């Protein structure tokens, strides 16, 4: 648990949010509970709307720092090969690594230029190149970046030909980034299938099931074929089933968003981006399904 909180603390600090991770999570948990309770009361004790608001508020509050941090890392990885090649070319022209790093920091490399500037700032404050690169590795939670910085430090320590090594790493990084794009393209059909199954098909079926349950209970009550005790038990069971269906839809959508995040991005963290959109669509489909079948059964009656 402490490792998770420490990791989340990095996400908050990266967005310049100076609040402890535990306090941040508890704050949004409290906000989600308050808003969910308010919606539950305003909507006439509708548990579905309360659950929906709770899940969305909690997801957005906790997920936004994670999403922004991952987007920052993704942008750095996107420009990483170009930055390495620029450093390598500058060094091949006869410049030192420090000078090449300054040249790269002035180039238009998005957030990577900022990270290079931070490294240069540490060098100007008196840190050694090894220490400055180590701090850069701590700031950027990327396997590609960490591996590259480790190789750079090793080359600087042993006196190896750094420019050639950077060229090779730049080519490998470019190739890995291309593979990631190909994976996104090739998994499009699978993502669409999971999205449709999790946010349209399953909620539509669950909506029909809930209406049919209510209809059968209503028929039994109208026809008088059930004793009052059995009818009261049936209504209580029906309310429990409807509440569990609402929760189950949330779980299905959460699982679907997690699978989509894994397939497209290779990580679970982007599910925080997909979940709010998918859960809103799922509950809209769920409500529409209930309305359509209710109208159909009313017309038949």
C-alpha cells in the first residue's frame, strides 16, 4: 500500500500539487460520497444515479493526475529519439556532452526540452553530470529513458564513444515507438468489440432484465396469485437485484476500460481516462433499454 501511495505522490508532485497522496485520495473520496448522497436524495432515492456520480467523481479526482503524468511521459518518449540524435550529432561535430545537452535544450522538443533545462540547471548548481542524470531518471518514470541514462552514465564513466551509442539507442527508440503505434492500429477491432460489449450490449441486456423482473412482480401483485408475505419478499429481492445490477454494470465497465487501456497503451493507468466516458454511455444505454421495454410492455398490457 505504501508503494502505491509513494507512486501516486510522484504523480501529484509532477503536477505541482503539494498535498500528500493519502489526503488527496481521502478528499476526493469524501467529495464523491457527498455528491453521490446529494444526487441520491434529489433523484428520489435512485441508487443508480448515486453510484454513477460517486464512480465518476472519484475516478476523475484520482485519475486526472495519473493521466496528466502519463501524457507527460508519453510526450517525452515521443521526442526522446530526436533529442538523442541531436545530442549525438552535436558530439560528432566535436562538442562535449554538456554543450550538446545545452543545444538539445534549446530545440523544440516539447516537455523534453524542459527536462534537459532542469538537468542543465543542476549542472550549473554544481552537481556532477552523473548526479544530474540520476535526478533526471528519478523525474521521468520511463523504462526507455532510465535505460538510456544508465548507458550514458556508463559511457561517461568508461570513456566509450557516446555519440555512436546514442545513435543506436535513438534508432531503437524510434523503432519501439513505431511498434507502439502499430499495436494501437492492429488492436482497433478488438477495442471496438470490448467497448460495444461493455458499454452497449451488456447494459442493454441488464436494463431489459430489470424491467422484466419488475413486470413479473407487478403481474403477480395485480393478479393476486401471491400471498402478501411472498410479494413483500419478492419486492425486497427485486430491489436488491436492481441495486446489484447497477454495481455490476460499474464493474463490467471498469473491466472493459482496463482491458482497452492494456491493449491500446500497455498500461492500466489510462483506464482512468476511458472509464468516465464509458460508464456514462453504459448507464444511458441501461436507462434507454429500461424505458423502451417498459413502453412496450405497457402497450401490450
